[in-house]
């Protein structure tokens, strides 16, 4: 799928998690619901860090372009050195390999949680800033395309600073779910994992599929492209994505958010 659809699906997924958490007695304070949805929306773009033409490649200027180039090479390296006999021997790059797996999602989520817990307030702000910028790039794709990168960064920084201050207020969610002393903001890794996995599932319903289960071998393949039956798949950016899936994500997200807040 394309960036806007990925971002919408990430936000909708976290709002759905908020509804489920509320039903189970772990209701999210509204700042956690909002911040988590934005983080998940931004994180839903992150697996395309292996693709230099993706939205994330331009999000932070030369820094993100350089990082994308490095991740592309590392992903291609991982593919070539872990493939089995059933996996294609020729591949031009690392797109839809390493960063499109459950293991990658788990590792970046765990890393973000550890950074938030042990890296102090500034680490939390850095995590928020990165994902706020990505959320702007994804959810406000058309506006971000015609504005300068600096304006997007300023909006991301302002959002991160404001929301970080709100979360720090007592009862607003710094210690949501993980309640022991020293566990504040450990939950920040959850929307990051969710966003990455939702991205992978979105790619799995397109023509190419997604090797989300790597490194678990399936048959003679380690990079098995998981997906729906081929007649049900579509091309990224097609009318199915624009006319059906994106409106569906908006509706489901709205219902999830209302349920998470206890309105229904």
C-alpha cells in the first residue's frame, strides 16, 4: 500500500486497541489514545526504510535518505545470506525483506521502550518527534508534499513538545499499563510494533505479498511472501486502496476511538 493508507491503517489499529483495552479494564487516558494513534500512524511508514523512493526517505532530508540507503544494503545482505533454495536467487535490492518482518517490528518496539525508560525525558521527546513528523507526512501527505521539510519538522517538534508535556501531567498516561516505578513510558513501544505489523499486513494483501514470518522457514523458503489468495490482491495505489480501504480505515478508526473513550 501507499503511505497515506499505511498511516491511516496504523492510526485505526491503535484506536481499535484502545477500544479493546477499555473493554478489558485497561482504559487509556485520552492523551495515550491520541499519542498512540499518531505514533502508530508514523510507525506504519517505517518498514519502508528499505526503499529510497518511500515517504520516509524524504522525511528527515539527507539524514533519512542516507539511512534508507544503508538499510537497503543491509536488508539485501540479510536476504542473500539467509535465503533458502526456494527463495529467488536474484534480487535487485532489499525492499520488502528485513524491515517487513515480525522480528524487525518486535526489535524496534523493544528498543523504543528501552530508550523511553532509560533515556529520560529527552529520549521520549525524540521518539515523539520522529513519529509526529512521520504521521504528518503520512496523514497530511498532500499538504506535506507542497510544504517545506522545515515546516513539517517544526510541526512535528511542536506536537512532540506539547503532547509530551500533556502526558507528563498526573493521570494523563505516562505510566499507563506499566505501573511500577521506573516503567513510565514503557508503553511507547507498543504502537511502534503495531504500526510496523499493520504495514506488513497491508503489504501482504497487495500483489507482491510480504515476508512477515521471516526467519521462520515455510517449505523451501525463508522469505515466503505471506498474502491473501492471489485473485484477492491488488496493486498499491489502486482504486481498491483509495476508494475502499482508506474510507474503511477512517470509519473503523472513528468507531474504535469512540469506543475507547467510553462513548459507546
